[in-house]
């Protein structure tokens, strides 16, 4: 499966660059809608396919005091409004198989969080939904292992599968991205996504929350595209990252987003011409 169908466009090698972008978590309706509108203004005149991303729930907080999300109905209602208002595909995370029927009725892409990338029942339930399934590679997994995770989803007859690199654990509280892994995952036949913002996290680096090094978001995203193995960039963006309810230290500031996207499109097109 070299390409994945998402609404009216295909994701994969030979297709336009796909961008998955949005705030880490649904904080409130106003911010979510305004951020989506701003992103659309940036990508409207660029050869980019866009999927809006925001988690309706965050189930893996560093601390019990961390923000885990608005009430489920409210958060999913906001994501549904994004899809209806702007006519864009929407991606959000799922954490248990029991969530799948509810969430799949609202969004276009079900995302399997990295910590849950080996959970067979969750992968099977996501596959049976018929939605696009984005599997984030666990920080503890080798790139070769992602083919096994994809096989679980594909066993349901659903091959609309994306595989996402988000960094591998390197000792305690540090992540590194092995660019060889992008090429290895591309060998699975499924489109590869590079998560440019979670890759710069410092897990639990602030004690009760994760830290980050956002200055490396764009350099690593450029490097990932230069491998020729990546067709999609995942990037969490926020109008004011220091005030974000989640991942405040690793989201890209919204005002830096337009220049970043233009650079990424340029690199993607140059690599495609090689």
C-alpha cells in the first residue's frame, strides 16, 4: 500500500506534501477554530494537503495535575465543528478500543499514541473502524517493528495506515531521531510521517511536565524530508506555546508556522525531483 486515501486526497510518495498540524490538545473552541483558520490561510496557496490535529483527551500526563482534556462531548463537539466549518480532515488520538465507535464517527484519522503502539485490541478496533489509522512508533520500538503493528490493522482489511516517527529513547529524558529508521519504515510500503514536535520533547523534563527544545523542530523536519522517505510532516502549533495546556515546551509558535511550511515545501519538491 504505497498511498493512503484520506477524504478526497492521497497521502504517500509522489503525492503533494501532507501536513498534520494543530494544537496539542483541545483547550477551548475559540482557540481551536482560530488556529485552524490561520493554518488554512498559510497552506491555501501552497501545494500542501492538510489534516487538522488536536487531541480530545490526553491520557498520558506526566503528573496527576496535568490537563487531560475538556469533557469528552465538549471536546469532540469542537473537533466536529472544525471539520464542518472548514471542510478539512481531522485527526485525534484514541486510547482504548471502547473509544473507537464514538471518536470514529467524528474524525477522519484515528491516531494510536506511541505508548500504545503494541496494543493489539486497540489496533484491531481502529482498523475495523475503516478510518485512516496513524500509528506512532513507540519510543521503545525499532523501526522494523512497525511492520508488525501495521499488520494488526491490515488484518481487519483496512490498509489506510500511516506510520509515524516521534523519536526513540536515548537514556533518560532524551529522545533522538535515527534518520535511517525513516527509510526502514518506508520499506514497509506504508506512508511515513515525521513528528517534528514530539521528537524534540524532553519527557518529564520539568518534573511535573515535559520539557522541550523547539529550536530543533525545523532543522529536524528539514532533515527528515531530505531522506526522501517521508511524505507527511506532523507538527503541533499553538498561538502562544508558553501558555499551552499541554506540551508547552515543544509546540511551534503559530507566527513561525508560515515560514516553516514554505521551507518544508521547498525541500520536499527538491527531493521529489532527484
